[in-house]
C-alpha cells in the first residue's frame, strides 16, 4: 500500500513525499532446479515500512530526470535500506503526427 502527497511546481515537474507498507508474508521457492533438488524452500519474509522523498525535473520536451530518496523505518526479512537513492533518466517517445494534405 502506498500513500503519496505530490506538488506539481511546473508542467512535468513534481516534488512528492510518501509512505509504502508491504505485508509480504513468507516467500517460498518451488519448481525449477531449486524445487527439484530441495523441494519447496522458505526464503524469508518481506515486510517493511518505507518513507520516500521524490522529485522529477523536466530537462527537455522528451527528457526528464527523477530522484527518489527512501528509508526503511522497519523491516522483517530481506535487506534493510537505511538510506538509498535511486536516479532515473527518462526518454519519452511521442507518436508521430500524421500530416494532413491541403485541399
């Protein structure tokens, strides 16, 4: 479950804060090579409460840059992300406009 509060400061540019809660339960692997050798195997639980601060900046008409800083407040299983940063450079592809012949 995710909750986000977002502010659009210009067209294509946003700043947001959010909370993410996951109740993953037990993760079990079965089938394939692992299942043939070991049978159903419990891997771990994956439950966490994570906070986010994110932003998007338009660089050009078809390029944007985004950053997400997140922190795990509580976690069971998996790896705890004390503080992590995720960057994205995004290329947007627009459909070609058909030119209409003049009459």
